[in-house]
């Protein structure tokens, strides 16, 4: 099974209370090994994998387990993306991502993936105005550590969004918000066992078609759970409902 865009919600813990956060209030929950194992079951390739939260630096064991499982299963991956608030300068995180980056680049089939280069994967610090308002310059220590690595990008998340998504804490903060467009349609190619739609796995194993929902909205929009059904069957059932 091939996945275009896999997003793991590795934790709902957070060490900040940003007014613009679309997730809502932090929760003392992190993804389990069983959810990770069931998600990666029968997966052979992932075009893009994202580690999100919550704050990823508060879920180092979970990220390490995902990376180790991908490597042990010899799953091909084209790139990864991680955005952190920079409050913690985590050597453990960059050690894990360096190991992952080396694995990705050593396993690339250059005849197929000619567009992949050193900057294809990305670790970045969210340095937009919303985060700076709360954290100040505390991210400087993290940046001094991360910028030594080829996959660090200080431009990925530096631009402040002009309009926020109308989810989570942003609703009550007085910012100009736009309604999140509900994602209902599934895109997949059955004969190639390829899921083109977003695969967002939250800490409970729920499968959601978008990464831009609050924890509350996720409960309403989930299309299945990997602990009770296979990922392929969840998407296939949703796909057949649309026909």
C-alpha cells in the first residue's frame, strides 16, 4: 500500500497556549505503539510524512518508534516535515531526524525521484508573529542547534498567516478567521493500492481526511480507526460510499 501524505499526530501535549491554535486546549495524550503499528501495516511507500501535535519535541519516543519501524520494515519514504515551536532545543529530535534523513537519501531511486534533493525534507521552527508574541526569542537556542543540519529550513514557517482557520482556540481569540472547508471526498487508485488523500492519524488511531481540524472536530469528522479496521479498508469503504 502506497500513501501520498501521511500525518502522525504524535502528541496532544504542548508547552505553549497560543491564542491562534486551531487544535484547542492541550491534552495529556500521546500516540501509542499499537496505533503506529496498525497504521504502518502493509505500507510499502510514503511520499510525505509529517510529525505533528501538539508539540513534537514532547513526543520524542513516539517519533523515534515511528522512524525505527519504517526503517525496519524497509518502507520507502520521499520526505518528512516537522514544525516545532522552538521552546525546546532537542538534540534527540535532530539525532532521530538525521538518521531518518540518511535512510531516505540512501534508499532513493534516483531514476524515479530525480527532483529529490538535500532540502526535500524539512525541520522548521514556527517563528511567525503569533508564536513570537508568547515565546519571544527563546527559539534562538533551538535554531543554533538545528541549523547545522541540512534539512533545517528557517523559512518554512516564518510567515504569519493573514487569516486563521476557524477551529480550536482561534475561534475565541478575536482574530479574523475563515471557515475550514470540510473534506469529504476520498481519492485513491485501487489497482495500485495508492491512497492519494490525506491520511491523518490522531493519538487515538482515528483516521481524518484533513490536518486542519481541532481535537473536537476530529471526533465528528473521523472516518474510522486503525485499531478496529485496516487503513486500506477504511479508505476503500469511504471511497465506495461516494460512488
